[in-house]
C-alpha cells in the first residue's frame, strides 16, 4: 500500500516536471530535494528508462488505493457512460432529422470548435484557479444543457438547430472542463501515481464508451433518444456531488500561477521547444482531424453500408470502445515510455483504420474496429502520459490546454470533413483516407526523428538492428526521451 497522504501544506506540488522514467517507487514530493529552475519553460524532462520495465500485477491499478481518486473515478465512470449515451443519441437524432451524414459532422464541429478557438484560455484559467471548483461549475452547466435537450427531444419540439446550439454550448463548457480535469488528476494522486492514474482514467473512459453506446442503441430503439439526455443530466449532477465529497486536505495542491503578461506565449514556447510535447502534439493533429471522427463514420456504415440501424450504430461504437478499453488497461502495465511509442502506436492505429475499408461484412468490419480501438488508445494514453509527465507543474494547465486544443479541437475540422468525404467517396473511401493520412504523417515524423538522431543501422553479434528512433549526438536527456 502507498504511504498515507501528507497534509496538503507539506506537499504542495513541485514546479518541476515529473520525470518520464519515474517508477511507482518514486520518492514522495515531501522527500524530494528541490531543484532550482529558472522558469517553467526551461524545465528539462529527465530521461526515460528502459521500456521493457513492467509494473507488477498487484500495482496495475495502484492509483485507486487513494480515496479521492476512487471517489472521482466512480463519478467519472457514471458520467462517461451517460455522455456516450448522449453522444450516440445526439448523432442519431441529427441523422434522423436531417438525413445527412454531413449534418452529423457539423454537430461534431460545433461541439469541438470552442476548444479549437479558445482552448488555451481554458489552460490559463486552470492554472490560476481551483481545479475542483472549475469542474463543479462546468459539470453543473453540462447538466443544465443535457436537461434542456432532453425536454426538447421528449416533447417532440427538437430541431436540428437546437442540437447544434446545445453542442456549441457544451463545447464552451469543455474549454474549461478538460484542462482542469487533466491537471486535477495530479492533485489527487501526486507525481508518484500520475502515470498510472492517467491510464486508469483512460480505462474508465473506454469502459463507459463500451457500455454507453450499447445502452443508447437499445434505448433509442425502445423509447427514443430523449431519455439518454435526461440520464446524462442526472450523471453530471452526480459528478458535482462526488466532487463535493472529496477530502480537500488530502489533495496535492498546486499553487495557482500568478497572473502575468505572456502566460500563453510561455506555454506555447514550452510546447514548441520540448520534443516530448511538440511531436506528440504534431501527431495528434493528424490523428484528430482524420482518424478520431469515427462516430460519424460508424453512423454512415450502420446506415448506408450494413443497413443495421440504431442497434448496429451502437454495436459498432461499442466494439471500438471494447478494443480501446483493452488498450487502456494494457497501458497501465507500462511503467515507462519513449517518444517512439507514441509514433508507432499512431501508425498502427492509422493502418488498422485504413484496412477496415476493405472489410466485406459487418462481423469483419467489427473485428477490425476492435483492433483499431486498441491501437487508438495505446496512442492516446502514451501521448497524454508523455506530455503530462514531462511538463512542469506550474505550466501544465497551459500546455495541456494546447494539447487538448489539438486533440479535441482538430475534430471540429475532422467532423464535417469526414462527413463530406463519406458522402463524396462513400464510407469505405472516407475511412481509408482517415487512416492513410495519419499513417503517412507517422512515417514522415518517424523519419524526421531518425534523421535528427543521426540514424545508423548496425549488426552487432546478436544481429539486432539499432532502434530507428534512438537519437545520437545530442544531449543525453533528449536521447533518452526519443
């Protein structure tokens, strides 16, 4: 069992980034000797250890030993099931009202557009205010929006523009919610269990994504999608209640960043000059625009290709989430990671997505979606972990807001683009493009990293090739990160 948490006054989070190679036996913040850093932007992540190290099985979910994180995770699971129910019901409602896959993509764009335009502002707010209070406010607003959509749907008064408006408002809530949520995980578990907690959160998200669409598909066919919105309103209220139950004296509090000029520029400069932040963001840009709008494509495949209706739509999303859940759980077993892990996992996800275009039947397509879901979560968790664990705490909110802006905001572009491609190229052509473009981007980024590392192929006595992404001739920390 981990040591009992120290009083928050004794363990304020260090302004230095948690090293990428930190093991679960890491010294607690109160014991770690301070290391002076001129500014957050100058904080250099420590090198990563060997990727062959694995967490003992008994520590697969070690972060759940912490009371606050257990309470938060319980609320998170309920909320994720409900939000996926709302997402499926929302997309199917728009498809029924408009008969257009492009309209479904436009709904996605409205929901993610605020993050694309205002994401960095959310990071500044997260760095300057209590993350717990921000989450309580954002979840309260989400509950009101879900309730409004439920009333419109259940009374039969709903129109497409109503859904667009609610999606846009929910996107505004996400601008505040996501950066605060990402950084709040650190405040609940501290640097010792941060990596594990991020993987557990991803596992919970994918478990909800596996259950939610299946339940929504049955509910839409039985009683209509309006009740899915009502359930999400109740789930958001439950999250607010559980956040109020957290023991604030056991949080690893982060001192609010003082309001200064150039806070956003400082975060952008840090992201641009730190390879373990910049390259995952670059890869995320391609994946989010092209490969993460799968719900839009699942709607097209269910409606136009396999003619399986709402139940098939829910089933396909559940299969994607099943693979993603397995990928998220597998990521809890990974003690360390390197930059190459992010790029390779993105490439495998993209290739699986492109290969699904040639599926001859629904069972084959569903099986490939499980593989794609697994690979997608390997990519998302490794990118998230690498960015968070190599970013200074005092600037993490701003950096994570930029990361979220790329990961989520890119879908504001990808949603309507994918819908348009599905109508022009048919769903099979659209999903092939959705996988081929990120696969090409992963290959190019891999070659760039190999060239920066002065790639050399050699055959030692055991006839094993040198890893293509191991840099040579640059600083040791950069060499280990890559």
